[in-house]
C-alpha cells in the first residue's frame, strides 16, 4: 500500500463507521414507529387479529414498493448519502401526519357510522384508507434507505455479497433495539406521544447530518480537483454512466474492504474484480423466487412461533416485545454467516443456496418438537421467578426454540446478494429489488399464516407446511440448474416433506395445545386471533384462550350472573344494555331477566362466540336466539366508540390487567367515551378481579374512573372468601341510592320468572354487596391517572404479576382485600355516606352485615 493510501485508511474507516451508525439509528426509529403504529391503530380499529394484520400489511407494502422504486433510481457515492438523508427527513415529516389523520378519523368515523350503520365493507374501506394514509408514505420512504445506503458504501457489484449483509445486519440490529425500547422503556418514561416524537427527532437528525456530511464531502472533492478547461492543460476523464439516467456523485467513498485496509475497489458500479472467477450464474427469476419464498416462509413462521409462545407465556406487552426482539436479533445474526459465506469466493452460490434452503426446511420442521420439549409439554413458563428471572427464562427458551433456527432463516436473504453479483448491474438496484420481493413475500406469508394456515391446520402442521415452502424453493432451484441428479433432489425433498407432514407425533402435539392448564378439551380451535378451547373442568365447562386464560365457566353461574344483576337492579329503567366482552355469555344472558329492549354484546374473538353458542346455550337464558340481542365479533372498545348510540347500562367484563391488549380498557380515554355513551341516569360498570391486581393497580384504575365520572362507588360481586371480584360503578350525575328502585326491579324480575320470593327483601340481599364510596372517601385522590398515552396499568401489571409469583408482592386477596374494605369504611362510614342517604337504619345494617361477613370470613 502506498504511503498516501495508508494515511487514508483511518479516514475511510471512520466514514464507514459513521454511515453505519446512521443506518443503525434509522433502523431503531423504524421499529419504534412500527410498534407505536400497531398499538395506535389497534386502539383506533380494535385490537383484533384483522386490524393488526392490516397495519402490518400496509406498512410492509410501503417498504416493498419503496425498495423497488428507490433502488432503481439510487445514485452512488456521496450523492447516495445525500439522498439517504433527504429520505430520512421525508420520513420524519410524513410521520407527523399521523396526528392529524388519526384525529380526523376519530371525529369523522362516528358520523359515518351513524349515517350508514354497520356496513362491513364500508368499515373495512375506511380502515384501509386511514391506515394507508398514515403508514404508506413514511414506509415507502423507509423502503429506500437500504438501497441508498448500499449505493453509498458498495461501489462494485463484486462487493455486494460482502458489504450488503453487514448493512442488513446493522439495520436489523437497530430495529431490534428499537423494539426493546418501544416495548420496555419508552411508553413508561415518555408516554407514547413523546416516544413517537422521539422517533421523529431521530429520523430528522439522521437526515440532516447525512445531508450535511454528504454536501461537505462533495465540496471538498470539488475543491481538490485541478482546474478544468484548456488553461489547466487537461480535461477530466469521461463520466461513468449510472443506471436510471442520473449523473453520479463527484466522488465515491471507498468500500468496506478499502476502509479496513484491503485493496481499493474499482470505481465503476458495473466493474468486476480482477482475478476472481465469475460464479455460475443463477437465473434472475430464480433469485427473485427464492427471495419471495424466504420472505413468505420467514414471516409465516414468526407468526406461528408467536402463537406457540402465547400458549406458555404471560402474554403481556413485554412478552411480545421479547419474542419480536429475539426474532429480529436472529435475523441480524443470520447476516454474519451470510457475510462469511460471501467471502468464500471459490464457493459458488449454486452450492450454498440449496444447502441453506435444505437446512431452513429442516430446522422449521423440527421446531414444534423442540418447542414442546423446551417448555416441558406446554407448561407455563417462569415458575416462581421474579421479573428479571422471568425475562431471562423467556429469552433462554426463545434462544433455543426460535433464535438458533431463525439465524438459519435469516442467512438466506443477505446471502442472495452474493448471487446477484452479475456484471453490469448497479448494487443499489439489486438491493432494492431483492428487498422489495422479499418483503412482498413477507406480507403474503404473515397473512396466510394468520388467516389460512392457523385456522385450517393449526400451528404444528402449519410449521411443517412452511418448511415445505423452502423445499419447494429448493426444488425450483435445482430444476433450473444442470446435472444428472437434478431430478433426484426434488423427489427426495418432496418425500421428506410427506414424511414430516404425516408423522404421527404431530397429532399428539396438536391435542396438547389448549389443555395444558388441566381439564379435558371438549373442542378447540386455532383461529387467526388465538387458540380457543372449551374444557371440561369436572363440575362444569369453561372457555380458555391460549391454554391458560379462562373467560368463564358454567360452574360459577351465580357469580357470573351477578355481574349483570347487581348493576341492573340499581338503574330505575334498564332498557338498553351494552356488554363489553362476552366470554361464555352467562353474564350477558342474565340481562334478559329484565324488561330490556336492546342488548348489544361485543366479543373480540369470533371463535369464542361460536364455541359459546355450541356449548353454553343451556346457561345463557336464551341469549343466542333472542331478537333483542345483537352480538358483534369486534373489539368492545371500538364498538362503543364508533356508534353514537346511548345505553342505560354499560358493563365492562372482567379483564386481566397484565394481559396484552386489555390495559387500554382501563384508561381515561376509554372511560370518557363510555361516559358519553350513557343516557341520562345511566351507569357504567367496570368489573375488576381482585385476585389479579395489587393495591397499586386498583388505586390507579379507581382514580382514573374518578376523573371520568363524578360519582364512583364500589360493589362486591360475591361474598367468597377468595378470588373475589368487585365492580366500580360510575355515574355522570351523582344521586343517592334508592331502595325503592331495587325493590321495583326485583318485583319485575320475579314476575317474569314466576318466582314466589318476596321482592321487598331483595334490597337486603343486594345491600350486603355494597363496599363503599370511592369518590367521597378520598382514599385514591393521590394515585396517578391511566391514559392511552401513559398506559401505567398495562406496563405495571405484568411486573406485579411476576412479583406475586416470586413472593415479593401480593394481590388484593385475603388480608389485602379486607384492608380495602376496612379503609373505605373508616374513611366514610355508611351513616355519613351521601350515596346511602335514603337508606333506613335497618337497611344500613345490611351494609354493615355484608362488611362483617366478608371481613371475618
């Protein structure tokens, strides 16, 4: 190396590291956007599988289109860096449109729904339109970042296979860090809105710095050139043409090999290294087919792995962040062997690609057995570990089951860059098209896995089918080549696939999913949203979601019916009722004992509705055949917010606060929507499982409801000594409890049921369930408020759940529950409670009797 060239090595290395750092930050911001977009549009459209799939599909469509478009037009050298910066600035600007567009949707959609009613196609069209307006422009620009950075750092097509995987790894690693930040830290530290603006700020800063550095580099290069024209005695050499018709940048930075001290690269993008034999060519359509198949299978496998992990994990927002991060880190790690293989210049892609496809098919096929073995037969992971121990346990299982296989899957795409090293092609164009085709496959793969494979064949056989995608790609690859054995390999691949799919152990694995929490599985469905099972628990039937999450049971009939009977006895004329959540339907069915005219039920999982209709009809008081009842398979929060309809009673079912997607049902934003949906004198009821919340979560929920409703009272749902439930009952107009209303409602119910019990004594039974006045007690005035922007409950509850399992905290059961009742009574005795002002002394005694029964039982 010449002395002058040696002195440039540190400078070149620094420029390369600087560009890679910018690209890392770009990937970081992109995943912060994606995580927040999925959540925000979930709040808007409903946290259904369909809404999540729509969001991801439009985002990926933008990436794919952008990769193809910008790759075909990308310059190279410093000009490519300047374009990269401009695109990053464009991402930050278009991302800000999120606020205006979502605000417009919030305001306009209820008006459209009120005018046209529930029209599925109109509803879907509105969602697609707003999602496309919010997601597609920034995603389209993001799709150009990889080909443009490739145009900046890859000056020779021969170096595509070596430098391209490094860029892919850096950007994907940045995405993994963004997933961790958005999933663990940013929402609680900054709130979602400031976290989103942080991502905007990162993109804007990256863009401005890139533009500034590229501009300065161009100016320095221009200043160092000899004067032009005849006076200088020489002319510049001919310009190197750039595909797409644009002029190249005045200078090009050295490629990575030069930056690290190796021999410099040729300057022309179509040049080939001297002395390196040309690899046997792979037909371009075959490369695109393999990229498409790789994207299809990889994202499909990620969807199914996520479903499998949901059977054994806590299923909180943190759990999904762990799974997503593990997967992204694996894909980033897959670029390392891809880079190493690309440096083996004597090894042809025709030798490496079929080997990678065969190994990918094998690791995908064995992953169901590996998962079953590492989880101890679908046992609930975490045990008695505290929060940090639980996170490490999940990462450990994910490392074995998902990370190592995903590294193999993640090697294929970056290695295909080596197969595209063909004379006369621009590196940026090849990278753009490769990523575009792979991303298109990813869109179709995620949708097919979620809405076709899981419902039709389930998770276990679904993974085997996706392993067949790699085998199919291997078959096409081999047939496209030459040689005597090309017909034997496809036959062997197809034979292996048939053996995998027909293997007997698959049937046992499929049966085990859904019954892991005990009981005999009566019927199970692996749907697009979740695994739902009806389980015989010995003395009744229960519905379980994802193995361990129970929605209700016929063995707790009276307790489930109380969730409707107690609040409806408090309302003078409960004609219209809205149920947010259905489960078995027992709770909603209890409303039909009253003279209601309209009952609306929203259940987010359609399979839950179908299984409840098939197995729980004897317990639901005619719910599924009554013409007064309308049941929607939609997110309950969305159902309540989209329509201008008003109700006398709105009942929000029991929701485990730590479960992903339920935290937004405890926010101020949701409670204010519910308050607007009440008729005059209406009541909103939030049921809470005391055996799933600590004092901290309960206080936050109570304080949040106090902010939305002028009056909030607490009622017991049962008198059980353990696993108690309570209701926070909110009203827009404070008014004392009227015992005459209770007696009149009881009389009507008894007449409709031809019962002989005296309704005048029913107020005594009901008053035993009264626990206290939340608003007037002042006990919860200092707790923080839970909002969509600062989702405290959603992020605090999972940690509490693990602390309880580790013995470091406790839920509000036993002594903790009694402390709540005692403190409410001490802060505001029944005799001074304005809500009980109309009760006689004898009736106040019933309230005291209920307190004594639960306190000393």
